[in-house]
């Protein structure tokens, strides 16, 4: 029959006689008691029962006492270190931090420059955290309270140190370096074209000129914000401090002080980001304050906003995200909450200004800057949404972007209406290009630089005012609007040409302005939008205006040179016919009148049309060539046929005042904008 073995005998049989086996027996017994999770008195009774089974368990009470003493010793050692830094070194910490004795380790500054002391303190914190874990299964409330108190004291010290490191090691933003690294894009007119302030549009062009008085001339000028390279990076915190911050954050999170740690970090870094916006010249303004700003100041603030938006998202927020990920590496929740709380204020400050601009009064002068703001926010919105998980900030970002898009679209429509409704009745004095045409065409040249943005904003807008046909069906939304605008301009020019009484000047005005429009289209991206066929049609229109000019200005002159006009001239001078019955005499008298009439007409046209202005050199030369071919050639033929009849006669020079070469030499004076009078050379009779 097999012998019956008790549990104690079994333990004894397997334990052996060496000291290591005895320790294992004691440990096993302790673990059994602990696992039962019973009150202290019950556990002591159980240990006494265990000791009755095996003599080796008789000293278990002594062992438990020793372990309690060990826990207490660990606690007291950690407390001593923590208490020392809580009170004893306040003066030394203050002295060290105020002396300017900056060391390589930011954390060691508060420990009188000793990394070993910092390590000792952190080890004490680790010990307290570990003790609390060990004591969680012990019924030692007094010891737990002491450990909690020490931990609270340590956390207070670490919180202060965390804040101090963040503040002391914040790197000021170098705005000049950032601006210097941004690639600038300047849109202006290299040909030196200028435009007068066009008051009918309720706006003035940006750029050169003192802007004093009405009608001052300025260069239409627009500078777009620069782009930021992907490799641009700045240190927001001294890199040597990041590891210390990470060490503190890791212990505060393990100790259950995650909320306090995150709050300190977000508060300090939020203030630092607000300071960055101030360095970038972005002010905190209410919507009412924004709407009261004059345009010149507003334009500057909008430019600063555009730069700040790019720098904030691409550089500051990206750097802040990296910092949060490094410092709070052990807690995904802390990373997210900390980043959202840190960045929310500065992002909302930027968005609030964008919203104020979007809902402000619309005027044509704001269009390009609003488009720049829209593009700036659109280009960073996706990056922003990836980094920021705060639903409110993401929603506001989308809302402001949409509002800026609506503002840009509405401002563009405002510009269209200004062109359509422009009805100024003051013509240019010499048939030159009208200020409205200069302004609108230069404005349109700038608009096409935003073709991609405007095409997306105008995609579903059907208010282009054009008939649907094969020529326009395939055009982009912006191209249709540009075509509509130029069509309005052409109609407007036709009406303005009627303000001139002189028919020839009407055609010169139309030639100048349509030629200007064609050149602006051909020499810019407008040409791609409107196409070569549009340019060819307008050039044909200019040739028609040239023909109309010749007919209006020179028909009377040419009529005097035709042989059929002899009788008309004779009948206009009956006194000469009555003095002579000779047909030859009558013919000579009529011929003299024809020369005389031609001379007077040419001189009057010369006086008027030297004051007219054709700014374009090629167009000016083409007009002079057409006059030479139509008028001078006709006079040359007339002169060759008839000069012999008057040469040698009395006062011949009074009638034959000009040779064809004389007239041709006067043509370069036409259309220069400087009124002149012919002073012919005296000819002998």
C-alpha cells in the first residue's frame, strides 16, 4: 500500500537541504498567501499554519519583516533625494539658473550643473513609481501614503523643471532667414507699361508712383508670395534639451501625471507659437478691426498672412509635430492631444483673419491678394488636416477655404461688372489708348496667372454671357470669361469712339486700342486662352479701321487730285471764268484752285494729326506707309501731269507749294502727339 504524502511532506521532499531550496520554499509560501488577497491578520494565521507543516517555514515571519524593512528602506532613500531637491536646493537652483551658466544639458541646470545628480533624482522617481507598483498588493496604507506624497512632490518638481526647460530652450524664430529662403514670384510688366488710376473702377493700381492727386500714373504691379522648399527646417527647441524633456515626460506619464505634463507643454509651446506669429507680423485682429483697415495697409497684412500661413504649416507645425512625437514617444494619446492643444490658437488666429477678409467688402483691387490667400491655404490644407486631428480646426479650415473661394469668385464678378458698366464720357485728347483699356488688359494679364485656380472656382458658374457654339464649347471657364470681357471692351470702345467729332480720329482711337488689346493678348498667356484665330480676326479688324481712317481723313484731299474735279473747281470761281473766254485760262485757274485746295487740306490735316498719338511704332509706320501709298503717290501723279502748266507763270510758288518729296518728308511728324504747323520753303515765282 502506498504511503500517503501530505502537501508539506511533498514540499519537504522536493526542497532538499541547501539554502537555495529553502529560499524557494519560503518564496512559494509567500506567493500563495499573497495570491489569496486576504487581510493581514488572516495571512499571518495562514503563515503560522504553514510553519506547522515544515520547520523551514518557521522563520517566514522574520523574512516578511525583513522584506517590509527593505521596502521601507527603499522608500526612505528615495524620499531623502526628493526632499533634498524640493527644499534644500531651491537657492542653488535659482542661483544656477540666474547666473547665465548655460551647460550642454538643460536638465542639469536645475541640479547645479551635475548630470549625476539629475540621474540620481530620476532614479529616485523611478524607485517611487516601482514601489507603488510593489505596494499595490500589500496592505500597507501608511507606506503607500508616504510613497504617494513623495511622488506628488517629485512630480511637482519635474513639472516645474519641464516648464523651465521648455522656456529656456525655445529657439527664437529667424524670420529673415525664412523669408530669404522663399522663392519670390513677381508679376508686373517688363515693357514698362503704366496705367492711370482708373477712378471709375473705384480702385487704383499698386506699384510705383507717389499716388498724389487724381490721374497719377503708376505701374500695375503684383508680387506673389514665395514658395517654401521641402527641405526647409528650423529648430523650435534646442536639440540638446529634447532628450531631457522626453525623460521627464516619460516619468510623468508613467506616474499618472500625463494631463499635467501635456498641459505644461501645450501652454508653453502655444505661447511660443503666438510669439512666432508676432515675429511674422501677424496681429490678432477682430473682424471689425480688419474691415476698418485702409487698402494699402490691408494689402501688406494680406501679404504677411500668406507668408505666415506657408511658414506656420510647412515649418512651425511640422516642427511642432516632430517635437511632440519625440517627447511623448510612449503615448499616442499624449502626442495627439498635445499637438492639437499647442497649435490650435495660432491656426485659428490665421483662419480668423482669412475669414474676415473673405466676408469683407469686395473690390477689384483685392482679387489677386485674395487668390493668393486662397492658394496659400489650399496648398497647405491637406498637410494641415493630416497633422491636426481637432474636428473644429479641420472644419474651420475647410470653411475659410470655401469662403475665400467664394470671395475670389465674387470679386472677379465684381471686376466683370465694372468693365461692363464703365461709361466714362471723357475721351483721350489725341486718340491714344484709353486708361480703362490699359488697366483692364493689364489686370487680365495678371488674372491668367491664376488660371488653374479660377478655372476650378468658375467651373460650375454659367454666367459667362456667351452664346454656346463650337468655338466656345471647348474653351475653359476662364477663357470664356476672358473672351466675354474683351467683347465688352470692344463694345465699350465703339461707344467711346463716337465721342470724337473727327471721323479720322475715331478710327485712330479704335486702331490704337484694339491693337493694344491684341498685343497684350499675343504677348501673354491670354493668347493661349483665346487662340490664334481670335488674334487673326482682330488684326483684320485693325486693317479695316486703317482703311476707314484713310477714307475719313483723306477723301477730300484725294478728290482734289482727280481730273474729274476740274469743273467743280472752275464753277466755284465764276469771277475767273468771266474775265476770260479762253478755255486754257479757265483750266489754269481751276488747276490753281486744285493746288490751293490740296495745300490747305494737307496743311490742316498735318496740323491736326501731328497732335494725334499712335504709341505703337509699327502701327504708326504702317499708317504713314498707307498715306504715302494712297495720298503721296496720287499727288506725285497729279504733280507730274500738271506742274508744267503753272511753272514759269506769275506766282507759281503760291500754288505749287510742295513737291511730292516735300510732302513725304512731313509724314514722320504725323501721330507723334506733338502738334506742328508746316512752314514751307519759299519758292521763286
